[in-house]
């Protein structure tokens, strides 16, 4: 969480060529999925969920005049979300929030005071306030605010590049609501594991937990679409190498976000069509409950020492 991932990348920006056709609407994107009606190759951004397989946007528009119900022909993403006009809207909003908080940190005269008020700390003594502060003392908001907090330009730059490169394709494939749930729960899980394992007085901050969640979800999605997994495995290995070798990095946030993002993506991508919503939101609920249990357990442990 303290430092950004080593080098984020997008799921459709690898240079490996394996002979697969390219999406007919996006020539630079190789894919193993074809429209079930016209059989043209389509990428995740162009996939529209149908009763059997996936259709391209043109076939969906043509099918809307066949007498079928509007609901049956409503465009859907790979996992059942509604296809939006701007497939990167949530990504842009999250990026804007992170940048706005960073600007606020710089704008405040004593910017370290703002950082001290919003970063993730389990329990520590504040000499100015002459009292204990931290999550264990009721400041639960730190688990969330730390996800949007950065101090260094290079830190936010790496994290926001990761959000833009990974977030756009994922948001297009999952839909806005599911993508937002993936991002927030991954970041929260990263904060929870940091709170559980790190020393109570050690402060941490950054969006890296959420970004690692997107990285794990990208791997799951690429596996589901039968993409070449070597680029994402190489990217994941590089990021984990930086996580455990670069000094000052809160590895707990990276691992927590990665595990949560991977589990949530598995539930979303592999949910059976007939019980899709139940499995998808049930998976999110289980991750949230596990996160809450971790936070409550750690709080009980720290407050018992008072």
C-alpha cells in the first residue's frame, strides 16, 4: 500500500501473437470469442451476453426488431452487467477522487497533518492530541480513506497508471456496479490485512491494495477468455517481486487486495447464468464479511491491551 505496483499493464496491451483472430471492431485486440450469430471475433468490450454465448453489438441491434422482449435484447456485459455508453466512467471517477485527495494533501500547508488524519494506523499515540488514535480507537474511516491517499508524485502516478490500464478493460467486461464492488472490496481487504498483521503504530496509505485486486481479476478474466496468460503472470510476478523486496512497502495490502480481487472475479466470471446475481453478490458479501471479521478480531486484540 505504501508503494505502487512495479509496472501495471492492461489485459489487451500485450504483444504476444498466437494466431488468434482480432476483434472486428478493435483490430489490435486478439480474442478467442466469436459472436454466436455472425461468428465474427469479438473482444470483452464488444461482448453482449445472450441466451447462448455472446453476440456482437450489431447483431444485438438487429435482433431488437425481431419481436423479442426488450429485456431479452438488452445489451449485457460478459458477466451480466449493463453495457454503458462510457465503459470507463467509474474508472475515471475513481481516478479523479485519488487525484483530488492528492491535490488536497499538497494544498494544505501542513500536509503531513492531513496525511496523519487519513492514513491507516492501527493504534498509536498522537503527541499533539495527547491521546491514542487509529482504527482500534474508533477511527474506522481510516480503512477507506487510506485507499485514496498518496504522498509522493511517483506513488500516485504508478497507482493511477495501474487503475487506468487495468480498470478500463475490467469495467467494460464487468459493468459499472460489479467493477466498483471489485475495486472497493479489494482495497478494503488490503487495509484489513494490513491492520491485522502490521505493527499497530505503523502507518500506511495508497491505492495499491485495490490495484492488486484489479490485477488478480484481470488474470481470472483472461483465463476465462482463453487469452495467453504469460503476460499477466509475468506482470504479477514482477509486482510481487517489488512487493517483497522494495523497502517500505506494506505487502499486506498487496496480498489482501490480490486475494480478494481474485476471489471476487472468480465468483463474477464463473457464476452460472441461472444463479448469476446470487453467486456474484454472494461472493462479494462473503469477502466483505471476512474483512469485517478480520477488523473486529484485530480491534478486540488491540483494545484488550489497554
